[in-house]
C-alpha cells in the first residue's frame, strides 16, 4: 500500500530541504538577504552560485515555500496560496482595496526575487520602494508599508519553517514514542 502524504511537501522535497538546510543557517540567511534585497558580499555571491545555480529541484522547493499555489495533489487542509491569507473578511471594499493592492505587489515582488535566485537577473522592483515616503500619497504609503511588513514577516516565517523541516527526524510513530520514552528517562 502506498504511503499517504500528510503534508504539502513530498518525501523527496523534505529530503531536499534536509540535505540543503540542515545545520546551514548561513544559506537560510542568504535567502533572507535575497528576498529583502539586503547587501550581498563576495562570499554571498559565491555561495549564491554554488548553492542554487542549476539546482532546479531545490529552486522548485523554495518557490513552493515562498510562493505557494493551489496544488490539486496536496493533502486535505493544506491548500494555500498568498491570496488566501489576505485579511479582508470584515472590511468594506474600499477598506480592503489597499490590502489587495499590497498583496498583488507582494506576490509580484516575491516572484521577481525567486527569479533572481533562479537566474541571477535583477528585477525592477526595489524592496526599499515599499518604505514610507513623503513623496507618495497616503494610499500608496499604506499599501507599500503593508507590502513591506508582510514581506518581512513572510520571509521570516518561511525561513523558520525550512529550518524546522530541515531538523526533523526521519522516524516512524513507534520510533518517536521510543525516543521520547528514552529522552524522558534521562
């Protein structure tokens, strides 16, 4: 009988995450620098090429993590995309609009940064353009700050998740019970 998938990452994707990110916070921080357009030094640029160039499966996992799309093969209760997480339920359309604009900007920006990770070619959007500016009207400032703050928190959440997944142990339920019993008797 085929093993039933219980999370949105396949066993192969989990293996890629573990092999790439286990005890490799430096690589996770490099992804943070790329996603938030923080300065890259010579070591970062070298690691960027070594770690990602030509590694399609790894890049696909990172894309799935940062820019999830509706996957018809996902396990139940694990369908997600970034439009689902916009909090608009108790807002009137005019109140929701800046959040929708911000989410559209966020999705386009994430896609741009993922393409940079994949190709090394920079896009037009600059993360610092999402900062408050006296030269923008209040509507654009509001949407941009929502985009900026959501990008920071989204990046941190996804990196944290990759770190946790990278550190997961491969074990059955019985092995987990046995390990927990042994750990509790120490």
